């Protein structure tokens, strides 16, 4: 689970830094924007799974 957080955070950080330097309306800009969105989606999925597993562990105790 930690690995998902790390990967998604790295994707978001790198894409956010790259999107600052990309010129708008170029293919590279849209690819970087897509990578940023994918990273955010992975982060949200990892966060939801973390909350679900955390609650499941608390109920089993």
C-alpha cells in the first residue's frame, strides 16, 4: 500500500514540475497534464484502499 502512495506522489510531483515549464497547446503539455491526472487518480485510489483496509483492521480487533 505504501508503494502505491509513493508511486502516485512521484508521478504527481514530476508532472506538476514539468507542466510549469511546458508551453501550452503543445503535445508535451497535454501528455504531462494526462500524467498528472493519472497520478491523482492513483493517489485517490490508494487513499480509498488505505481507509478501507484500516477500517477492516479496526473491526477485526
